[in-house]
């Protein structure tokens, strides 16, 4: 069991809820990180083990992270790096918003893979599966 599953789900929600207006209103002084990297860090903790909500939840132990447990790699490595680097390389507010949404979609795929791979965990049924079971069409 991972220690940052709850934080992983919360970060997906955060990436999905950020608006273009919120990104535009985020100010980063020259003393902090400038540009969209700084905005991403302020809005989500992105890009540093000291500010990342996932890293904080596991005391910076990557072996306990959802990324490592599910994909076998850290958050910005191998299959995980495209959505990570889209955030890192965003050149304007709109591209940062796109990158956040892309990361959220990818994280949802990772979460689904994690949930499907856990032994002994009953998979949730769709409403149609519940109806078929109730009507004894499926056993």
C-alpha cells in the first residue's frame, strides 16, 4: 500500500480544477522561480521534492510513491516524463493549463492501473453491471 494514494488523488483533482484565470493571477517574483515553472510550483507544488504534495506525503521516499509503485519509475522519468515535461516546458498560461490537464489524465490512467493491479481488491461495478447482477443476468 502506498502512503501517498490520497495525495495522488487530490493532486489529480487539483490539476483538473485549475483555471486559466487562476494561472494568470498567479504572481511569481524574480526572487522565486519565474515564468510558468514558478506558477506550477505555486499552484501545485510541482517540480521539487520540498514542495511536491506527493513527496511530502511520503517524506521524500520515492520507493513509497504511487509513481514508483505503479509504473516502476519516478514522477519525471521514462513513461511519466512526457506529462511532467509538458508542465516544465509550458511557455504561456494556456500551455500550462493544457499541461496540467494532460498530467491529470495520465495520472488517472496510472491510478486505474494501480487499482486494477491490487490483489484481493474488489473492483467497483458499473451501474449496468449492478443492474445485470440484480436481474440475475450475470453471476
